[in-house]
C-alpha cells in the first residue's frame, strides 16, 4: 500500500498480466456487486444489457400501501428463485483465495448469500440479506421462509397463478403483473402488527453505521481493493473505492461496462467476473511473508505488517 498508484485505467487498456503484477504479494479486500451473481442466474438490473428500471425507495415502501402490496407480491414469487440459486466459479475462486490468505474478506452489495453458501468465511453483507425480514416497529427479525408460509396461507394459489418468475422480475411494471398483485394480502408483524420489511437496505436508506465501519476496517486491513461485478452506481459501494484510492492502495475493477469508480481505478478489466476471478485464483500466490518474498521481491517493507 506504500506503492504509488500506477497509470490510470482510462489511459491504457489493461490486461490480466498487468493486474496479476499489480496484485502479487498483496492482501486483497474484495467488493462484489450484482455482476458476480449473474452467472448464478440472478439478473443484474444495472448491467449493460439490462432494461431500464426504477428501483423502489424506502419512502415508497413505508408510505404507500398499494406499492407495498405490489412489492411483497413480487418478492413472494422472487425470493424462492434466489433461494434456489447456487454459487458460481467467481464465488468459489474467492473462497480459494481467502483460504490461501490472499483475500482478507469480501464486502458484498448482494443480498443473495452466495458468498456464504460457497464457503467464504469473512463476508460483510453491506445491503443486508434476502432470507430475513424485520419489523419496522418492534425490530423483531423472522426468517423469510417463515413469512413465506404465512403469505402462502393468506394468498392461496397466488404463486401458481403468477406464472414464471422471470416474467415478474424482468417486467416489474407490466400491467398484467400489477393487476395480478392488486388483491395480494400482506402479512403484518405477529408480535405488534407493525410493517414487515425484508432486511435489505433500499434506496433512500442508510447502511447501518456499525456495518460501514466494519467494511472500512476490512479495506484498511488489506493492501489492495478489488471490485468485482459492480458499476458502483451507489455511494454505499463507491466510498470504499475512494477510501482505498485515497490511502494509496491499488484499486482493480473487474466489470462489464463502465463504472463510477473508473477514474479512481489503478486498473480496469472489462471482463466477466467468473473467468477473471478464476484466473486470479490460478495466478496469485499466498502473500504470507515467506512466500511473498519470492512472489514479489519488489514489495515494499511494511506491507507485511498489515494484519
Ligand atoms: Zn413488530
């Protein structure tokens, strides 16, 4: 982290060789986004080929009963799709890199828990997790699976009537879907009758302060930051790129299409995350002191004392 940032990503095209040279011997913090999960069949609404979509805000959710009904109806169909998804080669490469001490931890903007499913041990779910629901009044947390049983009982036959999950997720504002969700019955908190909300951070909501602090600490514990599969559209992710760049850490961005962090990146790979992370797993050696000396003799003194 004492090495100066090299040429900016927009000044020359980057390739894998340069990224391997840049990251060799360093401990990596990894920030992941929706692009990492597309190979697991979970669509990335901000990807280069995605249809335009207006994200729901927290204010809409708490302020509009009709909107909330529509949201829960879609969520009730969509959540089981996420539950069935499986980790892909990108998730598995990060597990292997962590096991060798190359990756110190993963900060993910995804709520699908696929890093945990794959076996990553140090994961910060920045935007929450899809498998939990919280009451906005009494803060009781229940599992999404338990809520699913209640919603099924309140809405017999609904899941079957809505058809393929892909139709709902890809065309969330289609008239047919809104019509189908008009009579959906939402479940209140069983303890206090309050509003239930997935334990997911929405637009207009802040990531809990303690969680942000842990994520900054993870970046500080590493010698470089790798962003994989995020366009860094929201500040909740972009701030870690700014933080690492300001600290003089190399920042490598792996993403199809431009990102808001490109101007801060030391290197940018316009590539898929599964194949790129697999290649990094194959080529990056452990940064432990005994091996780092052989792998990266130019590594500056002091880098090894970072825990
Ligand atoms: Zn409650």
